C-alpha cells in the first residue's frame, strides 16, 4: 500500500470533523467536471469567453471564473451558460450506491 500523502491526510482530518466531507468533495468534483465540459464545448464551438459573457449579460472575467474556479456556481448560472452554447442541462437522480459507476456528465449531440 502506498504511503499516505498530504491530500490523504487532509481528507482524513476533515472527514474526522465532518463525516459528510467525502460526499462534499464528490459533489464538487461533479460540478467541476460539468463546468469543464461546458468550457470544452465553448472552445469546440470557437466561441470566446467574451462572446458567451455578452450572451449571458455578464463579464468575461465572470465566465473565466465560472470555467476555472466556480465549484459552487448557482444552477441558474450554469443553465444560462449552457443555453448560450445551445444546450439544456438535465438532472438525473441516481441512487448514491450506483452513482460512482455513472459518468458525471453526458453530452448528447
């Protein structure tokens, strides 16, 4: 077994204080994957952050933050962002015990 690194120790420490911490991390990773997927779609459509920001009636810097660091973005913001790319975000409830086996993001084209 590999030696535990700093991240393993931090997760263990946070989990000791809050047993729900691993689920919070998983949820943040799913949100990050969704936002990175949308950023990839924007690039594939050759749209700029500035153009998407104009369509969303916001600033380029806001879109930049959304794509890179907004792990806790509002659902309405993510919906508006997806709409500017011609997508609708749908939500599927998957039993927690089955969720790890399912992809966090599926793009239908």
